[in-house]
C-alpha cells in the first residue's frame, strides 16, 4: 500500500481547525470517533456547502439521524433507534470508509474525561465498530 500520513489523535479544539472555513486547509469530519479527510468532497463539506455543519467535529449523531440540527452534531449516540444505528453503520462503511482516507481518531475514543489513557479501550470492543480493515 502507498505510504500514508501517520494516524493521529485529535482533541475537539484540534479537530475544529479543519472545518472547511480556511482555503487550502484540509477538511476533516469524525464519525464514530474515526477522523476522515473529506477534502476531496469539498463541494459537499467546504465553506458554504450543504454539509459544512458536519465538519470540524464528531458528527456521529447527525449522520445517524441525517440531521444538520446543531443539537445533533455530537458524538453522543444515546437514545438512537435501531434504524438510526443501522443507518449510521451503513453510511460509516459505505460512504466514509469507502470514499475518504482515515487520518486519525478523536481523543474521546481513547482517553478518559480527565485526559488520562482509557486502559480499558479496545477498538474491537467499541459498539458499532469493526477494526478489521481500519489499518
């Protein structure tokens, strides 16, 4: 496989820098704690584009609900229906993983609230997450 940039860990403020507002800057979107480079989809995710609200953050809930409501632009999947969780998995696998390179993970996936490492973190144990073709 071609040499790719190393996978990195993003804090929320770091991810927010890649929100499509600055010309020439990559555009990143996180779904299920996986950060994708969606720059090639600039007409969808760039400044003023229809899905710009999703970028620069983990928008898992918004993707699952197909919602651009600011209240849904969060990593939190609490209370999502079976149908919404299935939709999330379909979009995660068939759109994001199929089309866009993975550039990192959100720190929330791997760290505790206080910033210490989550010693219990095992990617394969995360709900609705399959690691088999991540790396």
